[in-house]
């Protein structure tokens, strides 16, 4: 048994803007008076470009640029922050789906992963296989209530120890160490895991687009949500705010409730 401090979150990938491609497109439609802002992340520039393409609102109407401008548009918002602010306010959040972030969550339990994978829209998952990975060593995060109660903590540790020993005993009973056939080992490992605790530490890779992350953060940092998913999505929220301050400009931390809230929850 290995008691771990807290579930960890690593940002491992995010959408990049291919400036050469976007610039080539802008040139081909007649060079509108608009440029990606170098001070803003590629993702936020991509979101703005997607929105401006919809309405040909790169700049006010110019009859010399018929493919880039629109006679209905006499003025445009300047700057990514203002542009994205208006998108959030108007609730036209589909353009946020062009940008995604991928995290590896480590030492998270099956309690957590089971809740996380309920979020389907705009999400992708790859989860550590406990059919393949044998549980000779069980990492375990103790929730605060268990850690702060000595009797409960001792009980947790006893049970985890017992279940870990059971995994090893089953390995011995079936002589899994001496088997070469991987399929048989997989079947046995899968059978053993039925006696593993659902609080054991495991890993999941999760990709979500920014519209989905906004929704998940709102639902899962709420005080009504489970303790572990609140910790993990709280960490994800901080990374989102740091990476995409304009897309998350309406998200604030309510320190009394320990919750991230949105001015425009439905985008
Ligand atoms: C505090 C809390 C308690 C919970 N308790 C339980 C429980 O007791 N039992 C239980 O089973 N689950 C429970 N859940 C899980 C919950 O019911 C959802 O399954 C989960 O939060 C996923 O959210 P979502 O449905 O918004 O899906 P997401 O995939 O995150 O979808 C995002 C949004 O897209 C739209 N959408 C997605 N899929 C569809 C679709 N098929 N059709 C139409 N619109 C769609 C909806 O507007 C949805 O809100 C709980 C969740 C929380 C936060």
C-alpha cells in the first residue's frame, strides 16, 4: 500500500494555431485588416478567427474586399479579449469547441474516473487498463475526513493492506508469475481486480474542448460534487484560466464555497 498525497493533474497537450495556414487563407480572401494577436494564445486567436469567418467581420465593410467583408458590418470589436467577451455574453459558444486541452490525471481513483467519464459531449478518454496492469502495489489517496479521524484512517489502511495482500495471494494461487501466455495473464488480472478497492490510485488521459471544460468545471467544483473530483477539476480550472484567460474571463473562484463560478454558465 502506498498512501499518496493528492491526485495530480498534468497539462500535456493543447490546440496550436498554424499561423502560416491562417495567413494564407486571409491573403486568399483579400487580406482583411485583421491579425492574430501575438500576445494571445494560438487557441484564443483560432476561436476569434472562427467567429470572424462566420460573419465576415474581420473589419468593417470594404467593397474592394468582397470575400473578406460584409456590407452588413459597419463596425467591429477590436481585440481578442473584447471579442471573446461578447461571444460568452451572447452564448454562441460553439466556436470554443475548436480548442481542446489534454490532461493526464494521476493517482486518481476509480470513483473519480467513473464520474468523469459521464461527461461525453466534446470529451475523449484513455484509461489505465486494470485488465493488463497487475495490482501488486496499491496507491491510495485518503479523503480528508478519513485522514482527520485516527480510527477511520486506521480502518482504511487495514482494509487496503488486506486487499493488496489478497491480490498477491491470488497471484500466487494462480502462479501468474510463471505464466507466459499474455491472454491468460490478462484474464486472471481482470479477475483479481474485482477484489481491489475502487479508491485505488490509477491514471486517465482526458481531452476536452474548452466549451466542455467550462461545463465540467462548473458542475464538478460545486460543493454538491464529490471531494476528489472537486480537487481535480479545481486544478484543471486554474490551468484553464492561466492558459486561456480570455475564454475563462468570466470564471471566478468563490473562496467561501471553494467553487469556480461563471457569469455566463451556458455558452
Ligand atoms: C453533484 C452531482 C451528482 C450526481 N449524481 C448522480 C447520480 O446519483 N446518478 C447518476 O447516474 N449520475 C449522477 N451525476 C452525473 C450526472 O447525471 C451527469 O451524467 C454527469 O454530470 C454528466 O453531465 P452532463 O449530462 O451534463 O453530460 P456532458 O456530456 O458533460 O454534456 C454536456 C451538455 O451537453 C448536452 N448533452 C450531452 N449529451 C446529450 C444527449 N445525449 N442529449 C441531449 N443533450 C446532451 C447537455 O446539455 C449536457 O449538460 C451527478 C453529477 C453531479 C455533478
